[in-house]
C-alpha cells in the first residue's frame, strides 16, 4: 500500500523521524489490511520537525497550532466518533505548550492516540530545552546547562488516568510499529512516548542504544507495577548505566468519553 | 397617584418596576414572574438584571420595564420599588418618581416609607413556605395595587413554580389581601409574547441554522448560552461540551468543524483573547467557526457582571496575519436570533471565522420575543464537493471558495493545513505558491465584502429625513432608538462591522449634516472604525461605568445637538 505523497521530505539526513514514518506507515498498512477503512483515519499534527510527517502521508490530516494538536484531535473525534484519530506531537508541543490538553484528554479517556515524538529539545527552533530535556542540557537558551529537572511524561499520564501508556524507540522500527497498532486499537486514550535522537541538536543515539531494553509485558492493569517500571528512568542522562524500559506499561479498559456522552 | 394612573390610561406611556434584595433571596426569579404577568396581559417587557460578582449577599436587582410597545432599555426613573431589604430602598429611592410606590418587607423595615409595608416573612412562615418564597407576597401586593385579575397570577405561578406553585400562591394571596387596589391595568389586546434572554435567542437562531456542536468554557456573560444549550441538547439534537480552557475550546472546535460539524463557541473578552490564535488558524485553514463574544466591562477581569463595549477594535483586529472575517453586532434579542443563524450560514458559505459581538445587556437582559422571526432563519447549504475527480481541499476557484469534503468520505483525502499550502493542502514555502494561496484567500475576502452589501447590514430608525443622525451599535440601539424617535433624529445602526458595509453606510448618511455617536467605551472605538471610511463624528456620548445607558440621559445629552 502506497501512503506516500509528492512532498519533499525536509528532515535532516539520518533523522529518527524517517524511522518513525516507516513504523507508522507499516502500522497503518497493517490496520487497513485488518479492515480499518483508510478514509476513516485522520492524522493530526502539531508544530515542529515531528509534525512535518502529515505532509508525507496520503491520509486525511489536520495540521494544528503549536501545542494544540490534542485539542483539535478531540474536536474531530467528538464531531465524528467513527474516525480513528492519531496525533503526532513533539515533547515541546505536548509537555510544554499544550500540557493542559494532554492531561485533560487523558482524564476524559477520549478515544484518540497520541504519539509524542520525543527528542528532548525544541529542534526546529534550533535546540532549546523542553520539559523532558535532562538536567544540565546545554542549548542556546541554557548555555550553562538546564537548571530544571525533566518531567517524566509517563508518570504524568498515569496520574492523568490515561488508559494506555507506552514508550517506544524510533530506531526499533518493528517494536514501534507494534506499539502503534496496539495504541490505535485501544479503546480510549492511548499514549506512546517515542524516544528519538536528534542528530543536529541532541544526539542521544549511543545513550539510548546502550540503555534501552524491552520490557516483558505482564500485569498491565496494575498502577503500582506500572509506576515501578515508569520510575526506572527519570529522563535524565547523568549516569551512563541507566535502564530505559520500552513497551506497554499500563493498559486498562474504561468507558470512553464518547461512550459516556451518549 | 393621578400621574401614575395616567400611565395606564395613555398607551404611549410605560412604567418600570424594580425588585431587589440580597443575592440568593430570589429577586431575579420574582422579576421574571412579574414580567410574565404583564406579558400575559399583552404588554411588552424588558428586564435589566443587575448583580455583583458574588453568590450570596450583596445587592441584586431586576428592573422590569413594561410598555404597550417594544421596549429595549431600562429607565433611570422607576415607578414601583419592591424591596426585600433596606439596601434596596436606600440604594434606589432616589430613582423613584415623585408619585412612585414602595412595597417593602415590613418585617425587616420598621420605618415608614412612601408606600405599603407587607410582613412578608411572617406571611411566609405562617404559610409554611421556604424563606425564598417571601418574594411572592410582594408580587401579590403589586398585583392587587394594579388591579390584575387573580387567574393571570395563578397561571403564571403554575408555569413558573410547578410543584411549589400552590405554596407560593398562598403566600402571594396573603400579600394580595394586605394591599389596597389603586388602579385597574387593562389587557392590551396584543398577543402574549414569550420571554427570552439574548443568550437564549442567539442559541435558538444558531440551532435553526443547523448548529451541531457548541463548546465553551464558562465566562460571564456568555455562560447562559452554555447552560441553555446543555439543558436542551437532546431536544436540539446537538452536542455540548465544556473543556479545560478557551484555547482548548477553540482548537477543538476547529477540529470539529473540519470533521463536518457546524460548530459555535462562546466567551467574553478575556476568553476571546485566549482564542485569537484559533481565529488565525481558522482563516488560514479556511475552517468555518462562529465565536460569540459577549462583552463585559474590561480591561482584564474588569467588572465581570457589568456592561461594556470596549472589545470592538480588538475583535475587528483579532488574529495575526492578513485576515478578513465576519464581525456582526446585533442590538437586541430579536436581532441576536436572526444574526446568530445568519452568521453560522455565512461562516460555512465562506469557510471563515465569524464573530457574533454582543454584550451583557443582550446576553442577560430578558426581552419579549416575537416568534414571527422563526421562519427567517434556516440552514443554508455551504459549497460541497461534487465527488468528481481528485479532491483538492484548497482548490482554486473563481471566487476563492473551495468545495468542502470531510474526513470519512470514501476516496477522499482531506488535508487541512496551518502552514501555507498548495491546493491539495501540503505545506509550501516557495514564493509563487505562497502568493497564489494568499491571492485565493484575498479573492474570497472580496466575495465576503460583496456579500455584506447584499445583507441588511445597516439599520435606520427614527426620522428618515432628519439632517442630524445618531450612530450607535450593539445593545445601545435600545435606548438610542427611543430617543431618536422621540426627538426626531435619524438613527443609524451598523450591524455588520466587518467587512464594513461602506456603501450602505454612505446611503444611510445621505443628507446628514451632523453626526452624534453613542457607545459604551471610553475611547470611542466605533469612531475610529467610522473614520476609516471618512465618516466624521461631531459629538460623542460615551459611558463606561458598567451601567446601561438610560434613554433619559441620552435625551439630556442630546438637548443641544
């Protein structure tokens, strides 16, 4: 299935977004094969490198304002609950500019999928720190190093009552493809934090490759277990030996916002 | 009482009743009951609601103006004062006409006043009513004074109070028995009209034009729309949601409209400020959206429950970039109904943001509403895709309006873009493509300008041949119209403010030698808009203390005009 458009891809050579695009296209092709109607899929993008992705996909799309992709996605879903709505947003858009929408969408358990393409910096504005940049991160606005500690977005998602919480890694294409499929198939608010190195401003490839491991997914309905796993990594990169789990951390079934509206 | 009696004999005269007490004492509900009684008798009524930003205590009042003909403004002078507490008397007795009558709570107020004391608390206790029901005793007394037939009271109480009607009626009857009869008010012979706030009528207008979805974050004085539509969402077959903040509201609303739902949001100045990024997105992505901006006294938090018209220039310029949108400012509940429907249709026909600019006096005042207008608003179809060939969301057309299709339609890919884009909807940055899409939108703005001149965008009242004109807009229409008609001026009310109906305005101003401007802000913002079209104002009457304009004060200020 060809999901490409005629748009020229303008990501930096070797950018993790290419890998994510590949995982996503494979996931969508597989969902369409399983019977999801292509015309019912809507991708919603925010602003930033990550959000260029909608131009490269021959799918219904809504390019939103910075930080607002989740809010716009909610509107689309509420207007037509038959649609499968998937958000592409960066760490800056989701955890800085639009954090309130993330929290409330999770709390509502609205049936949308949020893929946060997390490179831990504002790349398209040349590398300033975001909410998930580690302590000490040096960027053009923090030449002496970031004096804030990073936010753990998975912990926030759990506290916000998201019903599907996962973490992926851009360079594990097959693993990410599978996460995306499960996230889209989940009835309710599904959230995947996708770690990705930014080759131009914050290349964490080595750090991620050394420390990331796939979790054995069991007992996904326990908040306590989920929290334990989530707290294995705090989004800092201060020590070289760091365990960074990826996979599904938490998954429960709860009535969705749209179901409760009826 | 001779002069008062004259009010009832002379059909041109009208009168005002003020009922007040602490917040939570029920004066507002009783104001509506009184207004309904007069409506039953064929009178036209207008209720001004005055309340501070608190829930219990303070001082609330309603002024009910009653007339044989349409009334759209409160008066400075009142003929009847119904006081639940001392603060109401002390605060309003100076507004009472010389022969006015005070009906007061004699359980609380032991002094002698110009009027009749009723032991409303004792009565309520003896009839085993709730404290809030004491209002009914005052209503009963008023009804007796005016010689209104008891069955009218019974009918209104039954409709208003349902289960508690019988206790309220007992209390009202005791008040009735305790007061003398001074006049005999007659039926007018006119049809009884229902009472609605402007928030309610604009909601009805939008529903008549096919509203599917309303989103809002509570903010006075627009909150009434959220409540009215929430309570009626099943009946109207619409969805209503409240989200985390106004930024969430506008961005979700644009998503909903993109998915095909006719969507409206409502707020006041502060919330509107947060929504402005969405106006720009709507214009760039060509997404229809109606924003109700009900002004209150600003800047900032301002005086939340009082009136102002200080958001005019902000509304006209809101949204970054080259944007033309519709800004429409109806002047009363009737116009709010009509224009809410019209603006929803317009926003879809032109795929553009559109602002219905009103204020507290339209939102929260209660008007006699002539339902004859119902037939005048209906769903008007937007330009839809003909399902032929490949779909281009931003297709180049003669007038710049591209056909609409929605996600979910077979064989269609709908791409909406906040970046500059090509006809399919993909991001572009090269100069030819950028300019091309800008030009497409400029063509559409030109079509919007033409459309406005086809609408009745400027209303003219008063003496049409007069050499002096008063220009006013929004709720100030009410008191100004009254004065213009009385003093023989022409009154011009621009309703569509953007695109500005320059041709219609020019026609309305033909033969006019001198212009006075009346509005409720300190910087005479409408004057600045008029100046853009070469219209010069000789006299300005501005009010910016949160209170409504009274016809008496406008008349006084126009004495030497």
